[in-house]
C-alpha cells in the first residue's frame, strides 16, 4: 500500500515508529499526525505546503515536520523515493529541534541509517523489538544533524491580481522580468505591485522572483540533463556566474554541487 492508504495507520500506536519507504509521483492531501515526521528525498524534488507556504525539499535533503502540523505533500517526479519515519512524540520536549519545521541536507551517516530502516517498511517498530534502539538513536541524532537548514519557500496567495502576476512570472521565467517590465504588462505602477507582494505574501517582488528561479533551477538540475549554462539562460540569467552566486545564497550549494550530489 502507498502512503495515502496508510495514513490512518500512522497514529494507531503512539509509542512506536512507523516506517514508510515509497517511490511515488503523487499529491498527498492536507493531513496531520500526532507523531513527528522525518522524510528523506532520494532523487527528484518534494514540496510541502504548510500555513500557505510551499517549501522545497531537493534530493538528498530531509524534512522534519513537527507533530500535529497540517500539511500537504507533493512528489512531482516518478524517480523520487520518499523515505519517511513517523516518530513517537513522548520525548519531543527535550530539544527545540522537534518543535520546528526544518529542511536540511542529509549527511552520509543519516542516509545510511534511513536506508537501513527500509527493512521495516510499512509497519510499526516499538520497544518490544530489539531494533527499536536503532530508531531511537536515529531520532536522538537529528538535532545534531540539523545544523544547516535550507529555507527555500514560496508563499501562496488567493489575491486574483497577484495570481495573474505570479502566473505570468512562471510562464516567462526566461525573460529579464524587471519590476518595471511587469508593471507595464499589467498596467500598474511599480509601487502598487511592490505593495501587493509585501501586504499579501510578506515578500518583495525581487525576492519572490529570485526564489522562483532557484526553485525552477533545482527542478531542472534534478530532472533534466541540461547543462548548467543552459539552465541559467533558460531562467533569465545573463551569466552562469550570476546564476551560481544567487543559487548559493539560497541553498548554500553551488548548482554544480547539487548535480554532483544527484549522481552520488
């Protein structure tokens, strides 16, 4: 069974760890758990939407979703394997890590530990089993592993004017797309557009555009064989260096680093 079918099972045993490894291409609708969720993305890209914000989880990164947080999960590529462990909440108060949403690069030790848990795929593991201590250790190590969070997020809006503008940005991402150009396209002043972004999504026009481009870049790096130069120019950058510098500011990785990680 897939993750959607198994959602009701996750919380049935509150003192156990539920393990779910799945290769999927699907949209998992709004739901929540009484357990904390660790999900590692192996290949492809996953997206989690929480409180009107969509966060990007690239390959070889993992996310921690605290207990009782409603979220939507989307895996958009058939090559994506999502490896998830749902942990008992009894000791969550011992570290602030467990109460914060976070997306982090995964080191080799964590990847190997998560992969090892696949032997318990689709079931609960509790303290009656000799292997439970392994999962306890994995959870205990998460605060030490999660030192460099990735904060790549796009806010969501229901404002019709902003929806038209953001759709336009998405469809014309290969163009320079200055605030002036967009104001002419929509017959609005630059100030009005800036205020729309700030008041409705709490982000500047330029920051939204940069974030959108980095998200698109991650998708293209992980899903296509395009060269980094081709990706840069297809996203409206005039130079590979400018693209690489912006990408690094958002992700703490160079585009070449992410492509290398994909091939590891």
